[in-house]
């Protein structure tokens, strides 16, 4: 959050809600990842509901947000909270040099380098800055932070930095369609707003895969969460937490939860963590007594009432099944890219939906893809549409690491300069 906005808050946002409420979780997650100080209070009975000015626990006004200025919002959406914080903005210019879609590490890096190098730059993000990295409780292998840094803190620093250089950042806005003409791109947002720019960078990242179970929607936000879920760690004291996935995000989250949870179970499909997890995390996990690793296994069932109560695991090698009683299941099992818009726009994707760029566009020895209108070949991070670049996890062949996403964001801006110089 920008420093002046932090000063205006001068206190915590108080959030009151019911256990197992998906909307309350969405609010907590948004505030945590946006670096907005907040205090969560769980309402358990009618007396506690009346104490905060509502009639009963069944009141449809929950969750309730009370802001430092005394104002109240009943059952707000994240969009409404974004507006309350003064972050829901309209574009200031009719046309930009560079439009960036996605506010994760790649998009934020592109915004910093684009704005600092004199480009009229705008970044559009549908939720809050940080992407998947923003939900990580601690990133310890990022250059320059020997003690580590939370994903939310890193994202907020990058946002402040981009704003200081003059980049516009629109939050709570989602691009749904793209049109590309020579020297101009037109991105249409969900509310109909059009963003016109001479060049564009897609850095929309990926969303975590789902488990594919029939009652998954029922428990989302009520015991089942996608991502590292750092906002929920304070609520898991002494309880059993299950983390599905063997990547660095899952490993970092498991260590973070282990500080307060009674037990943390990591469920992986592989026979060991060495294939997917950094060595320093494997060492720490092996020396943390309340973390267990369940190998060769997957979640096959979710059970509960209004909230998740237990899960069933199956070992795919032996067929053995086991029940884990838990109300905290976090899923970090790879992702799918946000590129549905690319089909209509004629932007080439691979079989999994990732945007294909640069040398990967070459087919049968051709220097440029079919339909490529320019005499030169596509630049390294350029798609088959001239002037449209891809950076970070959304790009085919990218390295799924925070540092590499930051590097690609900066590199994409360098190629944007070349493209614009081509005239």
C-alpha cells in the first residue's frame, strides 16, 4: 500500500464473521496480500453478533468490516473494499506506451522498468498485486533478502516503487478481450473500459489447479483453500493442517504453518520431495518434528457439513486409503494459465494454454511463424502478434520462480523499447 494510504488508515480494519465463511476468507486474503493491517474476530453466537451491532449470527450482513474512520461495510465484496481504500481507479490517459496485464512479480517488474525508462505505463490487475508469490508467507531464495521476505511485502514494495516512477496501477479490473493492430493494442476490461497502448505485456500468471472432486465448491473458503494461504496461519493454532503439493510454495507454507499448527501433513504424488523442492526447504522440513510427508498419495474425497471436517487420501501405488481429520486443506498443485482471451485474438498457445514466444514460434526451420507480418523474427519474449509480449509463469517454457519472473518482466520492457524503435 502506498505510504500516504497507510497513514490515512492509521489503524486496523476490523473484520467480524462466521467460521467457515468463504466471503470472509476472501476479505482476509485480500487484506493480508494487500498489506492492510486487519483484525479478525470470529462470531460464534447471537450475543457476540449483537455486540457488534447486528441482530444474530444468521444476519446476512456478515461478514462485517469496520474501518479506522468508523465507517462500516456489511457483507462487502472485495471490489467494494478496494473502492473504500481508494484503489479502484480509472485510467488517466487515453493512450499509453505500454499496457501490462497482471500484477504478479513479472508484471510489477515490467511496470517498474517501463515507467522508470520514460514509457507511459499502466498495469491492470484483477485482484491485488503479488500473484501466487503474494500469498507466500516467506520467500528465502530471492536475491538481496538473506532473512527472507513475505510475498505480500515484496509485492507492496514493488507496487510503491512502480508508482513512484509514475506507473498507473488499476486494481480490481480484469482484461477480458484483446485486439491487436499495427502499432496499437486495445485491451477491453470486464466493465467495458478500453486500454489503448502502443505495446502490451501479458503477465497474468497461472491459477492453481483444482482437485477435481465433486463437492469442491462446497468447501472452498470453508476449510479448502488454493495457494499458500498465509492469511489463515493465525487461525490454525494447535490444529491439523494439510498441504497438497510438493513445490516451493507448498514447502514454505508448511514450514510457516508448523510454527503454530499442531501438525502439518504434506501430501505429494511423487515418491520424494527432491524432484520438486529446493534442497534448503527439504532439509528444514526433515528437521521439523510436527511435519509429516505422505508420499505417492492424493486426496480422493472431502467430507464435512457447512465446513470441511475430514479428507480421504489414497496411495496410488498400494491402493491403501486413510482418513485425515482436518478443517484446513491448502492446495498448491501447479496451475493453468489465464489465456482464454488469446484464442479470439489469434495469439498462439501451447497444448496447456501457455503463450508461445520468440524461438519457440519457429516451425520447420522458418525464421518467423505463419502470418508474421514483419521482416524480422519475433523477439525472445514476443508472441506471434507483433508488440504483444509475455513474461512470467504465463509464458511457455518459463522457469516457475519469482526471481525469473522479475527478470522476464524487465527483459520484456527491453524488447518493448526495440519494438517501439522499429516504428
